């Protein structure tokens, strides 16, 4: 009996090892399945993020293109006409800025700059606004498009000044509207002046 006893112990150890090997095999298989599931989820998220990044980039490019197109459309519908009556001193400059499109021109600003012909230095000219009117543009029936005339502050010359006039004031030019501004120019000397 004593000789059978060690064999029983050995057999028992072999069974335990088999159980442990089976458990380890199942555990390894479960870990491998879990690893492949996690890799699949990571690949899915990576694909989703890549697709999202591509779509966001395309959307951003489309928005930029639309903004550029709208800006070009607005600029093509802003017209500036200048009429100088230089037969007397002071010279009278009439400036008409028209917005012929259906959108307002917002955050606009204007400036007048003068220099002597052939020179880079500014010409010394006294600038004074005589009249500034905002009104609707006349349509084909020669009637104003609904906006009544008003006299705002000058968009070019906030107050009488000497030299170039730069107004920091921003204004909005409503759709189908024009600003007519008359400015008096008194040069300090007789010379050809570029404005």
C-alpha cells in the first residue's frame, strides 16, 4: 500500500496540471478575444475620427469658399462715383457710394488721401464736409426704393481737417442705398494733386 500511495499523489498532480492547463488555455483564449475586440473598437474609433476630420476640413473649406464668394458678390455691387468741380477754389468733390445688392455692407470705413503728382508726400488740403445724405437708390420707375433721405455725420470727414482724412468710424450701408457726400477742398498751393 505504501508503494501505491505515491502513484495516487502523482496522478492527482497530473489531473490538477491538466485542469490548470485547460483553465490557462481558456483564459488565454478569452484574453485573445478581448484583445481583438478592443483592437476592433480602436480601429472603428480611428476610422470614425479620420472620417470626421475629413468632413470637418471639407466643411471648413466650403464655408471659406462661400464667405469669399459672398464678399466678392458684395464688393461687385458696391459702386463709387466721384465728381470734382474744380473750376473754382475751393474745389467741390461729390462722392456717391452705392450698395446695389440685397445685403448690407457692414463695418465699412472710408478715407480721402491726397498727394502732389509725382511726389510721395501728402498734399496739404483743408477738407470740410458740406453735405452728407443717405437715401434709397432710384429704381427704373425713378422712385426711391423706400428709404427716406437722412443727414448723418460725414463718413469721410468727421470734422474739418488738414491733409488726408481718415475716419475711424465704421458704418453700415444698407441694401439698395447710397451715400452722397459733398466735400469742400481748399489746397494750400496750386499744384496737380492726386486723390
